[in-house]
C-alpha cells in the first residue's frame, strides 16, 4: 500500500470545481498530502473550428472566451482552497485534456467530477475524458457526483469486491480510507463468493481493518444500480470498485456497472482500472 501524498485535481470553469477543490483540501489535511490543481479544458478553437474560417475577429473572440473561462476557474479555485498552503495552482496543459492522463502518472490519486450534460461547461472536456483518464493512466480516481453536497468521504465505506486486478487495485488505493473508516462493508455477487469474501476479510484484517461481509447472491443484470442501492441502505459515503473498460475503434467501451455508476452515481466513488 502506498501512502496518499500527491493528489491531482481536475479543474474546469464549472461550479463543480469548487466542490472538488473543497474535497481535495480536506483530503490533503487528513492525509498530509499536496494537491496540484490542474486546469484542463478544450480551447474554444478546438470546440468550434468552423466558426473561425476567414474571420480574425472570431479568433480573437474565442481566445477571449478561453481567458474568461480560465480566470473564472482560477477564481473558483482560490475561493474554495481557502488559503490552504497544500493546494497549488498549475498552468494549463499545452495539449489540454489529452495531456491529463500523462500528468496523472505522477500522482497517487486523481480527483475528477461526474459528467453533467446540462452543465454549460460540459463541453470543456471530451465526452470520454473520465474513462480515458482512468484507463490510460492506471491511477486511482475519486469521482465526485455532480448532484448534491459532499459532506464527508470515507466514514462508511462500501467495497464492491470481485476477484479481479481492477478491484484489487481499488482496495489497495482505498486503504488510507479503510484504516480510518468507522464502518467498512464488503459486498460480492456471484457463485462461490463466500470464499472470496473470507479471503478479502483476512487480507483486510492483516491491515487492521474490520469489515462486515455481504454475500449479494447471484450477479444482477443491473449491477451498477444494485451497488448504489446497497450503498444508500448502508449510509455509505464512499464506494470502492474496479473500473472496467477498454478502447475499441478509438472509442472507450465501459463495463455495464462502471458505465451505470458514472452516469447515475449518488456518492463519491473511488475507482481503479
């Protein structure tokens, strides 16, 4: 298990950047970590390439919009950072969202936000930004829901266990929270999960983590919503799970549960690919 010391925070011009920044500040204090706030947005020239053909004035307008968005993002960050010396603003990446996954290689944890199609800032990153960062970087990410407030992260943790490398990486990444949590629950679905649950219980016990085990029965068709329902029943404020997906024909194809969680999440989710 690696200590949580370096956090990479995704910043855009949306109001949700304030929530992500506040959570990053709290985690930095809890785990004695440093946070790099990385603004990462598509340029207006990239988003509206046909609007500038033969129009120098249009180019100037789009550049001004970019500056306005970056200034708004910085102001939101400064306010939410509340003067914490642990949070540091970084310059925008030269290659924008496509460089974020590479930058993520140098962080212990990423803090990202759930996509919200109705947010005016939604188009500032590609539609597949979140899954592509997860898959390309291989780094664990704490994904925050766009709806509601995030009061706490990790007091009551639900681990979605499956005997896969993705789930094992997620559990390892979650260990800083598991060691501090008031309650840890583990749920597994499918045949023969009792042995898998007991094996994980022994592993967690060696880390001084006590967990309550839940054999969820046969795998459900809609595992994503089943996990969210279980989390709500337990009052969990953190869901830990593997992230499943791969690239096909230049598109990211996500596993069913991963896709559902990213679309309908109701609590912070720690994911690892």
